[in-house]
């Protein structure tokens, strides 16, 4: 099964740790964030993994080479010329991800024990073109879902901005995106945006005519370690990650 790890970010929130290395190679208990995510994916049967790179790309490539790609197939999607954000990065890697099976996508700076296999099974049974991991947590930006957990919009809680993809009979439910998603291969063919853009824009666009589901996982361990203070909390979370 195929997966993609978004690892190309500049890691500005983690400075000075990222002054001499990419965010993906920041360590917890001697293990890089990239290794932690790769081992989680392998644990759930993902053996064909794409990693996008930009900031200190050579160091990521060398790290994977030094570890013999952890015994699985790992392909690099090279964004050294231009950092493309999540949507542009996914589109650039499309030819590396094409196939018959759904594709799991995750951010390198997310620590979670979410059961990828269970989420994949729920996705397959739903018939959705994409399934987004979501949870009830405080954030500044929320995805909006109807009662059946179909994506219908987005809102910025700080500015009050709202983007509606489809109308709902009842008040939409705001839930936070967890940075983990599963897409069907045909999803890649429907991305019309070009250059640098967010995957959220693609989801809102396609939700108008396609079923995009939310997978709520409030009971799972989840931590964004993109800041130094949250990275410290990762030391407590790390032992809980393996199923």
C-alpha cells in the first residue's frame, strides 16, 4: 500500500532546532520525526512511501540512504526548486502515487497512535473519494461537517471567515483537521489548481460534487510537535504510539 509523508516544510516554528536540519530530522529520544512516522506506516502495512523534500533536502535523502529506506520502497518527491505547500506537493507527487489502492497522507510533525488500518477500512466502506482524520480540539481553523460527517465547509474562528462547499439543513459541526488523510487515486486526477496551494482548498472545491468524509478519532493520542514546547510533550507521547 502507498503513503505520502509531507516533510518539505521549513520548520520555522521549530527554530533554532531547524537552523541546521529539516524538521523531519528533529529527534525525540534519538529517533527522528521522519523515522517515527515511517515505522508507524510500516507497522500498518504501508511499504511504498513517498517523501517530499525541500529544506535541507540532501540531509533527508542521505538519512534514508543510511537507513536503507527502513527496508521498504521510499521515493523522493523533490521540491528543492519551489516549496509547493500540501496541495501543490501532492499534485507534484501524483505520478509516484498512482495505482489501484487508496493512498494515506500524513504530516511528518504529527505524533499519533491513530489506527491507520482501521481508518483505511472505514474509508473503503464509505465509498468516499477522500477521508480526513478529525477531532474535537481547540484551534483557529476548523473544517465544517454535516451530521453524516460529510465535509461542507471551513471557517477561521479568529477572523470569522467562512467558506461553504455545500449547504446543510442543520448547523455545520466544526472539527479540527489532524493532518492525516486518505484519498482515492482518482482524486489526484481531479486537482485543477496549479503551483503552490493548500490541500484544504482542493477538498473544499471537490466537496461540492464529491463525497469527502470525516473520520473522528477523539480517543487517540495526537500531538502536533511543530513547536519546541510541544516537542517536549512528545517525550511523553512517544511510548504510546505503537499499537
